[in-house]
């Protein structure tokens, strides 16, 4: 049976204005090899080697982790879990880009959605909302969780803004995909290229 998600309220929404093209935000979300140098706090327990790829051609792509760590309050309290989860979700988390512009994350006790609003070719507004398994979650834990994710998402800003500037550099040659690391990103590029090809075919018909 499907279960509802409950929005965390005023402290479970964040909006980030980022000087980058929306597609670069998707690229950054799809891969995990930036973790060691961009997210030192997260990488302290969820390392690059603890991740795996998620790939569905034409639909979505991203990454998962085997070592999600639940937040705990001062007295060991935790957020309530979603019901009837398989054992793998005790320490699992998955993070996918649903094409074209929705980023999703799910763990045993909460989920989040990020909608990428392409304001201009070089500016994106990221709307973040966090959801829980129960309507009345502990306020202190909820705020702690929101702060943790806001820190992670903010750490990505300089990366994607640097990617935007790099694309305009005279020496940029289009870059290279790593067969070992860039499968999810390559699928997103393939999807974008397919949509462009479809539009050209319509134009030339």
C-alpha cells in the first residue's frame, strides 16, 4: 500500500540561487566522485567507494550509498522510519536525477525533492523540500536534518558555478567521460542530445 509523505514545514524548504546552467546542476548530482573534496563532512562516513550507480536510460540516473547514517538527538531519539522497509534500507540511500529537472533523495526516515528552475542560460533557482514518514516529527531533529542538507547543497554551489565559468573558457574542449565514474552523467547527456535531435527533426520535417 502506498503511504503519504509529510512535508516538514517552514524549516524544511530551502531556495538557492546559483549562477549556473540547470544542466550542470544535474551533472553534479549524478556523480559521487566529487565527495572527497567538496563534502568533507559527508565523506567522513559516506565515502566514494561506498556508492553505486543507478541508471535507467531515457528516464533517470544517479547514485546510491550503502552507509546512510541516521541523525540522533541528544538522548538518542531518531526520526520515524517509513513502514515495511527491506533490511537494505537500514543504511541505504538513493539519489537520482529524474529527467529533465527534478532531483530526488530517499533514506529510511525522510526524502527530499529539488526542482531546478532554469531562470536564464547561466542562472538556476533550486527549490528544495524535505518530507518525512510521519506528520509530527521532532522539531529539533527536523531542523538538524534541514541544516545538514542545506550545508551539503550549499557546498555544491561553488562547484557548479565553476563548471559554468569553465564552459566559457577558451581552452574548454568539451571534456571527457570516465567509463568507470560517469555512466549516470553520460545517460543524462544522451537524454539531452536525444531531445535536441527530436526538435531538429521536427524543424526540418
